[in-house]
C-alpha cells in the first residue's frame, strides 16, 4: 500500500520470519538495535509477521532497506508480503476492480491476453502472478506504474528468499538478481 508523505513516500509491507522461540521482547529489542523503529509485530500460524511502515523514494528502496535491517537481527526471513501470487479476490482488491470485472477479464483471457494462472491450475481457485496481472492492468490504464513496480519487487524478493541460499544476500546481490530476472524497474528507481 502506498501513502503520500512530505517529500518521500510511505510504504507498508511485511516480512514473515521464523524465530518464535526468540520471544517478542527479544525480537523487539533486536529490531530496535537494527534501526527498525517503524515496525509492528504479530504472529500467525507459528510465524512472526514484522510489518514495516517505511519512508523512501521508491517501494524497492523501502523494501531493500527493511531487508537489510532484518539481516542484522539474524532472524530467518521466510517470505515478503504482499505476496506475488494472487487469487481472483486478491486481483479484485489490489486492482480496485469488482469481482465481476475480474471474471470478465478471465472469461475473455484469450482475446485480452490476460495472464495465465501460475499455481493451483486444476483447482477451482487458481493463483496468478501479480507482477504479470498488474502489468496487464497497467497496460489497460487501470493501475499506475508504481503498482507494477511494487508487484515486481514482491516477486523478486520472494524469489530470492525461496532460493534457499545458506548465506543471506546483500542488497547489491539482491538487486543483481532482480535485474537478472527481468526487473528493469530497479534501474529506473536509481537504487543500484
């Protein structure tokens, strides 16, 4: 979600981490020591959700600076949210569309070149790649480039976190990975 501030923009997102055994007080102390004064903690499904409300020039800068701060806490970062895999309801919510409008896009997918689902293909509720869907909606004048940028950051961040690297990557390495998978927006964001 994007909120406007004076000069910079404020971005909200969260990282899902394991480390419930640390205890909330210890984790809060580690976050403060890492410079995270813009976080909130909550737990769900035996995971800890660290919500950020971070100011930066771009969504990528906000997410990468939060990621860098979390690396200093030595918690195990599992995922980044908002997730890049979305169902019909998520598409409607994130795209500011009615469920009926989403159904129209899906029923005319062959004619409109609406992206194909990526996961749970045979289920009644498949999942789409939000980076692809947001790009499609932007091309049709329904979302801004900032929304597309945020979707690509989410996909790149989660792709990186799910590769299973034993040693966390630095911000520069993550940006190189983003570029490697076609994340041109990072170049436009001037964060390299």
